[in-house]
C-alpha cells in the first residue's frame, strides 16, 4: 500500500518480521525509493522512555553517597576485556608518573572512579550532550545517530571487518557516578540499539575513543583476546603527554590538584 502527503509518497516492505519503510519525492523523474530510518519511530521512543525511566529509578534506589557527597552506583554496564586492561595499565602508569614527580607527602592517587567518570563526562560535554532534555533528544535523533557513526568510524579506522568481529566480551562491571549513569542511560538508545550493544557499546566506545585520541593507543589493542593483542597492550608506552592530556579534559570530579 502506498500513502502520500504533499511532498512524498511512502510504502513499506516486511522482511523476516522487520518492517522497512521507503519514501520518494512525488514527481521524481529518477523514480527512486529511499529507505527511511525506522530505528526510532513513535512506538520505539515510547518504549525507550519507559525503559530509561525504569533503569534510572532502580539505579537511584541502590545508589550510595560517597565522602565527596556524590552518589555512586553499580551500573550494570560492563567493560570489554581489552578496554579494561588498557584502562588499568593507563591508570597504574599515570599514578606512577605522578608519584615519581611529587613529594611523598603531597602525592595522591588518581582514583579509578574519578578517571571513569571524567572520561565519560568529557565526551558528553565536548559534544554538548549533558543538558539535552528528552524532547531535545528526540528532535536531534539524526544528529545523535551521526555522532554514533563518527564514534564508530574513528575507533575502527583502518581495521578490517574481521578485526571488528573480534571485539572481546564484556566482563568487568562499571562503578560510576549516578549523574553519569543517568545521562548514559538516556543517550545510549540514540547511539546504539539494544541489538547493537546499547549502553555497554556506548561506554566502551567512549573509552576507546579517549585512549586512541589522547593516548595514541593502537586500535588493534581493542579487537581480540589473542596473545598478540595482549602483547600489544602490555607493550603500550604512555608518556608525559598522555598523562597531561588527562588533566586538560573536562572534569566531573576536578582532581587537577593531583597533577605535578
């Protein structure tokens, strides 16, 4: 069945229980049908809002307050094995660097939870995502889909399709700030569907982006659990530039006083 409005005519095709919608401009001499993005229709958006509200309400109930008066929560989001290994290596080297250049009485570790929150916060703030309302998310869903594509394209640049098939499983739970969790939960469906990995895919992609962009980590470090990949991670050399980059990003928890 073909429907029309003042500018376009529309039709849909169902394949394997999935509906694909197409449109073409009325009077188009090329007579080409164009696929309409059907990932987020009104029904999808309603479901997304319901699930988002449910996730956030449950997280708020189990959140605990820290001595810094911030609420933290076990997110139910998991880091991929290789992302977690790079993260741990970077944090250990960062604190070794600070300790080597600070007076023993002045030295304070950068905390894992702060590093987690600040990396995610920087990505969200740098892309003007922190203060978007649910209405603005819906109105800008095409822009968010473009950001998602850009994130994937950057992380996977020069990797083969076979490499990308080898992304490792997730196994390390993420403990994060409730504010960060809520924003990730609101944004994730506009970046990656549940079938594409949802919140886990979003968070892991943000960490990969940080380590590739700010720490010159080889993209192949994130593609498999093979021994050569583990060796590549262990042989990654972080320098002063990579550590100082952390102190230049946008921060949720300002720990810049820990710098040398």
